C-alpha cells in the first residue's frame, strides 16, 4: 500500500484540501486573496444573487468575518453587491466580469489539483480491490 494512501475519509479530504491549496495559493497571492476569499468567489459564481447568510454557510466562512471578506472582494472589483429587488433590506452578491475570469482560472487549477490527487478507489478501499 502506498504510504500516502489512507482509508480515512477525513485524512483523504485533508490531503485533497492541501493539494488544492498548494495549487491555488500562487494565483491567490498574486491577487491578494486567501482561500476564504476563493471559497466566497466560488459560491457566488455558483449562485449569483446569493444572500450573505446563505453565502456564509455554503462557503464555510464565519458570518463574523464574511462582511470583511466581501468588502475586500468588492473593493478589488471581483464581486458586486446589489440590493435584493424582492427585499430591499437584503444585499445579494454576484461576480463582476473580472471575478468570473478569475473564477475560471481558479477552477481550472482546482481541476488539475483534483486530477493529480484523486486516488484510485481500489487503492484505498479493500472491498474494491480485484484479486486473481
């Protein structure tokens, strides 16, 4: 068995997260962003018009820091904030064209990292191993 392989989902998820972070970090740093910023951008890309509370839970970013993070993304011109037409008290977010372009680049890097780190299920799950 490969020394890096584990049957633990928690270990495999952490390994995948580290590989993705290592792959994305140079591009994020180039733009002055963190992984938290990327998770916010990714969720807003998936759900244009998302509200702040849904964004916090979906992006797994504490609500206490979400406003600060989104303020920076708005300042950098990656995210735009609008008043929800259905509820004038609520702000919703969408990506700007610049934000969409960056999201496209980051998603491509994520796919490359995933392809490089996705283990063969048979290598980590004895029930899937073929004998004979």
